[in-house]
C-alpha cells in the first residue's frame, strides 16, 4: 500500500505485475485520493463564490447614491439594529489570519478580483489532476478485471490443492468478473 | 499454530496503530500547509499596501489597530514557526512510514511461515 503511496503522479506502475490484492489496494487508494481532491475542488469553488459575493456587494451596495441610506445591522443572525450608511468610500477587508485592512472600494474590488483569479487558476489545475486520477482509476479497474479473467482461464492456480468444490469456486470468480463487467458498462 | 496466529494478530494491531498515527500526522501536515498558504497570502497582501495603511488585528471580539511594521513582523514570525513545524512533522511522518514498512515486512514473513507450516501438515489441518 505504501509502496504505491510513495509513487506520486508521473511514475508508471506495471499493472500486470500486481496481484489481485495489490490491485484492489491500489484502487482503494486511488478512490480515497479522488474523493479528497473532489472535496477540495468543491471547497475551492465555494470560496470563489464567496469572493464573488463580496465583489457584488461592493459594486451594488456601496455606490455614492447609497450614502446615508438607512440599513439594518445584524448583531446576531437573528437580531438587527437600525443604522445609517456613513461611509461608502472605504471598507475593511479580511485578508486572512485575523488581519483586516482598510481599503478604498476600488482597491477592495481589485483585491477580490485577484483572489477570484487565483482561485480560478487553482481550480483549473485541480480539475486536470482530478481527471488524471479518474483515468488512473479506470485503468486500474480494468486491470483488476483482466487479472480476474486470466485467473479463471488458468483454472484457478493454487485452488486445486485445496480440493473440494473447485468448480463452484471457479464459478464464483466468473460471477464476480461478470458482475464487474456489468458495473463497468453501466458506468 | 495458535501461537503464530496470536503473533500475527499482535503485529497487525501494531500496524493498525501505526497507520492511525500516520493519519494524524498527515492531517497535521495538511493543516500546517493551509495555514502557510493563508499567511503567505497575507504577507503578499501587506507588500502591496502603503506604509500608512490602516491595519487592524482581530483580537477576540474587537479589532485592534496595528502598525504595518508590527503586522508584517507578526506574519513573518508565524511563517517561520510554521516552516519549522512542517519540517518536524515531515520527519515524524517518514519515521512512521519506515516503522510501518518494517511491520508490514514482519507480517508478510509471518504469513509465509504460517503457510509453509500449513502445507507441511495437511493431514493435521484436515483433521
């Protein structure tokens, strides 16, 4: 498991040289990697959407003609007090790690635009990685199937020794393999 | 036979424990990575600000005004700390990986040993 973990993208593994167990382990690992990357992708998208909201809020809510307009200030999510918009030219921007910087609206918009662009770039990179991983996963799945079939054609090496219900077991392998085929074509 | 089985059980327990430790270490490493990213972002943002920019720091529920130089210093030292922590955790991770690799080898050896014994005594196993 960790032997394949020590192989980051770029290196090739000869799938034919792996046993069924190793293949399924590799598949499991790829599955979890893919899941992790997908969650990261989602949270990045969410963050980007949040920044877009900020950008929209500045351009919609902080124009000169909105100055002095009455607003409701949320003290808690369900408690509001009336207020008046005094300053539409500067805003406080959360730049991360607890620091807030006073910026003009133009600078703040610039800041959010930059953030959105950065995230967009990251999202694109991540998308490429996710696709690559997905491809790897389907290759491994195919390899797994292949091994199962060849195992069956050879009459199940190592099984004859045990004696007993050999035929039945061979059939089990067939069934598993066929079920795998069905799942693959469905997908 | 039972002896070996028990040994195998113990080994795989230890292996599981190592895997758990590895997971915690990897999680810590990831957390540090994201903190480092965030701090780098702030650091970059500070370089774009003029020296008299108004910077506030969130302390509990209030925003305290801070000099830019002070804020820059705080972020720099935090980055230093994070970098050291990352090095420490990485060392920890490679240690654990080495250990679990050894454990895996031990388990494998024990398993082959058990298989050999099984093949040598087919009559007993069947009985």
